[in-house]
């Protein structure tokens, strides 16, 4: 299993998170991974990401554009950190790495595709 996807993925996530609405964009894209769980909230005509769950990690966008990262056990958050884009990129990469190890290397192709999309959005 190759981890060559990690550096470009981390950069792309970090770059998009630094933009307005970046947190919701990143979490929405990661919600497309097989076995990821995304909960959305409807606000008027639109839906927004309430949170993304990858294994025992839950990520929520904050009103100020950062990411609230939680370690969840039995539906209870046992730790919680609000992260700036650089730190959030590293934590999200770690969660995706664990997700790939748990569900199989075939998910790497999905991550590479998500990375390409995020890179295009980041400009």
C-alpha cells in the first residue's frame, strides 16, 4: 500500500480550508468516500455539512471556517480540538489514512480523485 497520496492530499486540504467555505467543501468531498458518514442540515434551499464521520473521528465546520475535530467513542466525544487549516489538514490526512487501512487500499483511488478536485478548487 502506497502513501504517496498523502503529501498532495494534505496540501490540497490545507489550501481549500484556507478559503472561505473551505471547511464545508472539504468535508463534503470527503463524505464521498465509501464508508464515510456525512450528516447534512438543510438551511432554506440549501444543505450544508453538519459533520463528517470517518471511523472514530468526527469533523465539523465551525462558523469561523475552522474545523472542529473530535475523537468519538460510543457516540460521545472524548476529545475535541478546533483546528486552523494547517493542523486540520494533518489531522484529516491521519483519519483518511486510518480509513484506508480499515477498508482497503482500493480507497486510495478515491482519495486521489478527491485530491484532484480539491487542487482544482484551490487554484
